[in-house]
């Protein structure tokens, strides 16, 4: 089915490839963009063109940015000696949203996976070891998922870092969570990580 | 519509589309079996789908040759036990990756399923787990048709001083019979034959022998695929438990 011109069809087809969108919702989005031409469409096109030309991975931590070194790595006040190791950029952004962690990050780009044959060489683990040697790191916080692959990766990294304080995020009852709704694995983890009051 | 329901251990998951995953399970009656779980990436379902989890699965497809879809309900999660223990985690990965690699698809192996569940139930008991894992690898070889015969010397028929395993036949060889071929033989620690010292060092020696047959008999038959790295990490974890 045609939607006017070939360019519009192409735009809809490309939008439909985005996560969460299908052909129908892509058509709605494109119509919305056309209606808000000056307010949304043109600024969006402009920003996308600029980002497309400049976006890259930070050479230091693997974060996405538009310069060789990202803002977090280049900020002197974030040189706290702590480095949080995360699986991918979405996790880094989640940590930044919480505005609690004041140190720097290292994005691994995935986790070790026995079944997908993803080994240490496929991740940015050698770069992490280099950074620990050169950036006066005193604590490595393993902020990896509470999954089998995430924790396998955490144990592997901990083994590679003798002499450094290595910690990991706690696992257990989420804020606002009720025990009745938790799975038995989470309750086991929470009980194992209980703390004195 | 073809349907069946069974208990199964989850071996692997991989993404399929935006919200679904393809899982591989190992059940007593249907062996290694794949299928789609719709909504498998959701917050509700994703925590259930961790390797090693014991599930109640219902599979259905229009034709038997189709991939089909699973609905899953948790019976027992093993992730929490494994995640806090380096050896358990390495063990769980090794078991799941070996099964996912060497089991033929849709072929029942009920005895091996029972052995696997028994092994997974021992996760977290680091004093007995390495020996249980060794016995499981022996059972895996047996079930796949490459069992080791350690009852008597393959050359002379004697059952004294059996200290080697022939890499060709998988049968025991005595010290005397090995002669000048001794350096080409694999080690036969007593623990492999079900007796003697079951220290971790001896278990590692025995795993070296079973590993040879897994690599050169089971995996070699599947094409040029390497031994899963998870097994090497398990051996490393056992070596650290002193």
C-alpha cells in the first residue's frame, strides 16, 4: 500500500524497524511528525543528522557520546577511584538516572555466555584491566544483571582483579516490593544477603 | 494441533523478535526440545527463564516439524543458589552448555535427565559437587554411547594395576600392558573407577580423561566445534576449592 510518495513510504518502513513500533504505529508517528513539521520533524531531522555524523563509543569506557572521550570520563570530579562495570549503555544510563553513583563507568558490551560462545575476548575486559592500572582505581563495583550470565561474568572479572576491592550490587527485595509477590529465587537471594539492623 | 506437557530443565534462551525468546529445555520424555515463549522478555517471565530452572512446560504446534511454542510455569529456580557460589555457577553453566551442545534434538534420554536433575539438586554443596559432576560426565558418555569400560585391562584381561585408559577404545589398560605406549594413554585415577581418594586433585585428573572423550568423541562428531568454555571455567573453579 502506498502512503503518498516513495520517500514517505521509506520513512514509514524505517520507523517500523524501531523497537516497539510496527507498520501501523510507524504510520501514526510519521503523520504526527508531518503535522508538527516545524516543532518536531525539522528539529528531529537536524539532530539526527548531527548525531549520525558524530556519535561514537567513548574510547575509554565504551559509553556512547559525540566526542572521543565522554563527559563522564573527562570530568575531573568523577575521578573518585570507583568504577562501575555495567553490561551495556542502557545500564549506564539507568545508573545515571538514579544520580547516586559519582564515580566512572566501564561498559562491557555484553556478558560471558557459555551457550552463545561469548568469551572474555569478545568483551571489553582487557580494557577494564588497563584502566584499573592507569586510573588509580580503588574499588570496582560490578553492576551486572542478576542473571546466570551476569553473575558468571562478575565472578570472572573478580578473578582477574586480585588485590583490588571488588563489590557487586545487592540482590533482593525491590523498593516497594511485597514478599508475597516475589519468586522463590529472589527471596533466597534476599535472605542470603540479609543485614543486621 | 500437537501438544504435550512435561517437567523439564531449562538449558538456554535466546531472543526472538522484540518480546519473545526461543528456549531449549531438556525433559525426560522429549529430550532436548526448542520452542518459542511469547512474552519471554517480560518482567514476569524473564526471571523464570534462567538456565538450570526446573519448569513445567506445555508445548504445542500445528505440525510436529514446527518449532512450536511453550508455556512455562516455574517448579524450582536454581539461579539464586548458583549465583552466590562460584563453583555452583560454573557447574550450572558447564552442565547446561554441554547438554545443549551434545544432546540430539527431540530424543528422549530419561536416565540422563534423572541424573541431571539429581546433580542440579546438589548445587551449592561444594564438598560433594565435584564428585557428583564427575559421575554425571561418565553417565553422559554412557548415555551417548561412549561409556568407559574400566572393569578389566583391554589387553590382558587382568584387573590389577589398572592405571590407564586407552584413548581409542575407552577401556582400562594395566601398567604392564601399556608398556612403551604409556605416554599415549590417558590417566585412570581410582576415583574414576569408583574407588580410592576423591580429592579435588584426583577428580580433576579424572575429568581430564572424561573431557578427552567428550571432546574427541561426542563433540568432534558434531563438526568443528570447540569444547564449551564453561567446562574449562568449571575445572578452574574446582582447582580453586582446596
